[in-house]
C-alpha cells in the first residue's frame, strides 16, 4: 500500500492508475490526513467488473457533538451597530 498527496496524484495520475491496475492499493492524503483509497476492481469469470463494498467503519468525524450555544446573540443588533459605525 502506497500513500500519495493530492498534488502528487494529480501530477502522475496515469502512473498511479497503472499501479492500481497491477493490484496496488493507493491511499490519497490531504496533507497528512487520508481521504480516499484507490483499489483495483475485481472481475468475475465473465470479465465483468465487481465493485466491493467498503469495509471500514464510519469516520470519527461523524461522531462530533454539536457546539453548545453559550448565550443568545442578537445578530440584527450587531449588524445595525456595525453599519452605524460606517457612516
């Protein structure tokens, strides 16, 4: 398994896709965060491509709790004050 950054993938896409065709798995990273996986597709006996389902659990990002609102904010009042300061 090989890791590549987005810029590297864009610059050498054909070479990376050739490696995937040969059976290699490539992890695509945005800086140091893995964001995608390129894997070869399997073929059945008829030569039809078979798409495999992902087996990884859902991202931890989906488990982030929403932020609590600390206090009521009157957006209209704030905007009015900002606009009044301009004149």
